[in-house]
């Protein structure tokens, strides 16, 4: 579930609360997160929003892979990526400053949620990446690649996607994905609250204008269409194999690369 805690000083905490599943998002949770973003954006009492995960072992471990069972082909993948883009867009459009307090696993869609925030803090147990090349065999949208690339550079995003590697907290700090580290979850939440209170005390219109300027600058360069690439992955036998293998708790048996080699490409 998505839980909203309202605190003194106009600070709202949005807690992704499904620790038994490492806060993996169901489709219903994604939709609720979009609704929460719209609600908080419209609330004149809110000055800062903090996003975090319950339990201390995960921020968000992507989408619950069991949710993909009903997918029947590329159209489902395209629709899904568009829905995720809409959620992340709603988070990005929140008029007040947003802070991601990251502990534990921040993977897949969790990276996109964190990247949509204006400020990011992490506990030293944080692990950040998009390991879909060794799990599900899908891809993420061009828009979300660009969003993370704006933080750490496109070559760094490419390396994460091509290797399936996870950055530890120190590496995420060096890469510029997070701005500060805290020793543990308790210290992380204390620092996130301290930072939120400090930001909430600043001139709200200046903050709003500054955030909107950056958003407009990023939106000024049109993105290329990537639907063909989403179709390539979600419409493949490898996606079905990745899904089945993950649910069966076995290694996937990829076929597309071998087929390409057999074809001489």
C-alpha cells in the first residue's frame, strides 16, 4: 500500500509500505502513487514531500513481477511503460520540493521514482540499479533512461543496463545519484526530516519557480520515440521466459542472442 503521513511544518511523507515483498509495486500501487502525487500537488498546506520505503530493507524493488503474468504481447508492454511514465511524470510535476530517502534495494521502477525526486539521500545499505537484463528481459522507456541519465550520465546508465550491476551507496554517491549518505535507516530518516524542515522554511515561490525552470529545460529537448524497442522486448519469447524463470526461481534460458548469431547478425 501507499501510506501518506502528514507532519508539522507542511511536510508530507509518502511511504511505500509492502516490506514483505521488498516494497515491490503492484499495478494498483502504481496507480495509487500517481493519485497521491496529484493530491499532494494540489494541497496548499504541503511544503515538502519525502518518499521512502517501509521496513528499511528496500526503497522500492521495482514492479512485482507476478503482475506481468497476464501480459499477452508487445501491446501490453507498451501500455505498461506508458502507465509508468505517467506516474513518474506526476511525481516530477509536484510543485514543491521532493526528497527520496533510500534504504536497501532501489531497483527497476524504484530508480525511476527516486530519480523523479529533487533531492536524494541514502542509507549505507542502499543498492541501486536496473538489473532487468538478468531477471525479466524487458526494457524501460526512453523517458526514464533520459531521466536517470540526466543525473549520472547516459554512459553510466548504459553500463548499469548492460551489466545488470547494482551500485552500492558509496558508488551511488560518487556517481551523483544521491547527494548524502547516512549510516543507517534511523539516521537516514532523521536527516531526511531535518532536510525537509530546512527546505520547508525557505521562500516557497522561489523553490517552485526554480524547480519548474529545471523541469522546463529538461522538457525543451524532444525525446526520440522508443516504442519499437519496448515492443522488441515485451513481444519476445525471452520476456515470457524471463517471467517464467523468475517465478520458478531458476535461471532464464535466453534465446534471442543465439538466434541472432545463427542468422549471422
